[in-house]
């Protein structure tokens, strides 16, 4: 596409699209010289003045000083700006003046018939020397007459000054569809997607915005989420991408207690996303991530495909919801298409195919313009997407191949380092556990009998020589020991055939998993493995495993007591790929309590691959074969477009030795070679995000810049 056509197409939509709702705050950026008009002291009489000392945007911010208490801060009265029964997004940027961290509270003060309330929208510590965005979602639900409503910010200790800038109060969008001709909508044409009157070929390349939650949660968990914000759509375009796969959830539009009754709050939210995307210069692929009866996926145990639930047929409710969405947004080309269901688990591919055809028919009864997106499913016979009778469909699969590499060391996942090094022809793909068989047990020298203190024992390197050995699992071993032996932190080290140190594969501290590992701000991926251990009693063996509340380091360890025969505690989640001729050493801390017999030792249990498994180097050739198998060959065979709705690597893989960036480079190259669209997983999350901060909105200090640079290099068209 020529630059002229690019500008023409993007300009066409920009002229037709409604602008973002006006900021309801007065003087939100403090740009008038010396002007803090509209802002007042909160909880006291601080000094508030526009200042050029610091600025988040423009040349000035407000400086709040002379504070007499932590409750003293800055506010603006918004009594007449709030709309009853509606949701509002409230934002502010804050920076400490002193070189210390400080805690803030940001919210709404409301005085009405119920008295005085303080609705905290955000509360967090702001580090020294950094601008941080605070914000939240406020649904205005007053009681009786409102006599005062204020946006406020306070919280730092007495003597602390702070700057604020670029504050916002956004009411719901006054949404008007973009409109346009049928040719303005992205559509399927053979294996390509095309757009415009000239049917110009285009690929969608983007990222995922997560806007769903667990079935037990409420829609507020999405409305109040900080996974992304309005500015992130423009940031996606600035990263060289042209699409966002927006992961939605039925709960945003429909409550179980009121099936088929749709909530304006959900439409207001979606309207805002559409307008933000349009202004940001990207399209939205609207993806039903979590339908009625719950998010599915490989371990789904819900009743979507069988009995529905107490509120009726989940299949009928999803069909009705998609029909409402398709009808409501039938004139909105900013929506690239409708991704009908995410990672489903039906009884069979035939059941899934029939239902997706039903969804397509319902949508087509009200909307013939939008592209449909049909994914593969997780049924045992669903290896590629099912073909449906519709001429405007893009087919879809997800690509994390290989999962043991992509998800290793993922936040809260209790997965160790798989030792798969992408791009190294000596690094073999680690097969699925079901494709391996436990083999030889390699044992270190046992510890002395009796009672011994915590002692570090270094193992001897074990050489991998059998041709069918492909992996190893760390194990703790007790043999013929009527006493107790306790194990804690250990390492697994790899040496090349000449005995040179290659790397430390595992460096594990055995700890109990926290109640919710996803809420750990600082995260050591080698923690929290005690609950993942399993036991193996060899023939004639008895014994018991206990997770102890003390350890050599930290607050947990694992013990084996009363072992008759050979008793193993295994860590299958820490299985790692091994290389022929290389040596592996396991060393760690052990103590004995009245230990007898052959006491205890650490070791490795080798895993042999089954006869049908082919040893495969983890290289671009493997990636290409994988992409062809799961969807690209399907696209070639049936002459239909293909999309990879999710693909990615967790942030800890973006090191030279783990090869995450090389994996992404080759994946994008192969997608371009075969004309595939795709959306990286994902924009903002600790486990997988381009932005990997846990708290707050996407934070540039936690941006995977090499990944963004790689996206920019793709030169993807806008429309």
C-alpha cells in the first residue's frame, strides 16, 4: 500500500469518528502562567500554585506545599459534572517533590442525603523521582440531593510536597458509530484480509487487552481494572501495531440474575474502548474471552456444553448477547471482527462446529458486514479450527509452542526453568509429561546417619549417555531410614562434555505457596514449590512426606520420615530438558534427625521419551512445523485467512540465553511469510505483558523495549 493510500484510509475514519468525551475538570494541566484556577485545598489550607519546576505534560504542574496533616491535599469541586447512575473514569499524575517515596489516596468526596462519604479510587506508594498515574472508576450513585462532590488527592506525610498534573474526569462517551461504506470494514478474500474500495490486502498485527475476570467476580473488576487505559490504544499504534484483541466478558453486559437484560454500563464501557481505539489509530477484534457458564480452557469443568446453569441455557444466552453486540455495532468499522469464543472445551469438534455455525447465523441475521473469527477448540479431536458455512470468516489458533519454554518461570505458575534454549540446535524440545516415562534414578552419596545440622552437600555430575533420555526431574530420596531427613534449597548445574560450566538450570528455595501468588509485587520465580511435590514409593516402600514450617532458608522445607525401602519426593514441575553427553549436578541443603540405614540424598530421575517421540531441536524449523500443523496449513488447504489470536513469551525469557526475543523474531517472520495475522499475549501483565508491572497502569519503567522495537520493525499498515 502506498503512503498516500495509508493516509487516505486513516484520514477517512478520523474525520468520521467522534472525539473523546471532553475532560470535565477545569484547568487540568495547569498550563496558564501561575494559574491553579479551579483547584482548592482539601482538608486544610495548603499552598497551591502552578510551577515549572516539574511537569508531566506541557511545561507546568501544580505544586502542593505547606501541608499540616496527611489528610491535607488538593481538590476540585465536580458536583455538577457527575452524572447519576453513570460510570466516570478519574485520573491524575502525581510526583513527590522530595527524593523519597510517599503514599497517596485519590478519590471522590461525596456529601448527599446519606451524609459524607470518601470513595477511595486508588491508593498506593509513589517512588521518588517518578511520575505515577493514579486513577479509578467511579459510578455516581448518590442518595438524595448532592450538596458537594469533589475529586481529591492527599496522603503524604507532613512536610512532604507534591506535584500533580494532567488530571481527568471522563464521563461516558456520547457514542456515535463511525459509519461508512461496506468496503470500510475489514473482510476476508481468499487467504487475505482486505479493506477499502480497492480491496487492499492488510494483516492485523496487535496485542491483547485483558478485560475479563473469574466467574465469582463482579463486572466492577473490569470497569476498575488498570490493565490498560485510553492512552494505551495510541501507545499500541506507536509500537507499530494496528490492532487490539479486546478480551470481553459476558458479566460486563448481563447479570446471571437477569438473563437477556443488558446493562448500559457495559455498553458505555465498550463505547469508550471503540472511541479510544479510533482516536488511537487501531482496530479492535472483539473477543468473547469468558462466556456464560464461565471461562473455559483446557481444564474447564463447567456446564456450558451440557446443562447450562440455574439461569438458563448458556448457549442460548451467548447467542443472544452476540446478536445484540452485532446489531448494536453493525455500523462500526473500528471493530475489525467478532472472535466468537475463546479456547473452548466441548465434547467434540462436531459439537463445537455446530454451535459456532449457530452463532454465525444469529449474527448474520442482523449484521453482514463484520468479519467473524473462529478458533480451534480443546476437544480431543479438535486439532484445527472447524470450517463453517460463511464467506467472511478468519480462522484462529493460539501459539505458545513450546509451552514449557514460553511459560517457564512465569509469575505465580510454579514452573521452573525448562532448560530449553531457543535457537540452540543442541537444545531439544521437552516433550509433554504424557510422552515420557520415568527412567533411571541417579542418586548422590547419602548423608551420614544420626542427627545432623543443616549441611550443604555437593553432588557428583551425572553424564547423560542413553539416547532416549530427554529430560530429568529433581528428587529427594530416603532409603531404609526409620528416622527423618529434611531437604531445602538446592541447585541443578549443567556442564558441557568437557566438564566446563554451562549454567545453573535450577536454583530452588522450597517454600509454601502464598494464598494468591498473583498478588506478589516482588516475585522470585523459584519459590513456592513445596505444594507441587509428589511422592513415589518404589516396590515394598512405605514412608511419609511432610511440608515443614521451618527450613534452612525461609519458612518451609520438605521431610521424609519412616522410609522402608526407597521413598522419593519428586518435583515434576521442575522437569528440564537435558542434552546428550552433558553432565548435570544437583546439590543442596539436608539435615538428618535420628537417621538410619541409607539415610537421605538428592538426585535426578531421568525421563525417557516414548518410541513415537522424535527428538526435535528447538529452532525455527520446529516453529514453522508447529505453525503449519495448528493452523497455517489449514489456511493453505482451504484458502481462508488465519489469525494467531494469542502468541508470546513471558518476560523472563527475553534474555540471550533463553532466546525469547529470537523466538518472537522468528514467529513474526513466519507469520509474514504465510500472511497470518496475530495478537501478542499481552499488553500488560506480570506473567506475559509487554508492560510487566503488577500495580497500577502500564508503567514505562517495566516496558519490554526490545519487544516493542521488534514490533516497530514490522512496518505493519494502519488500515
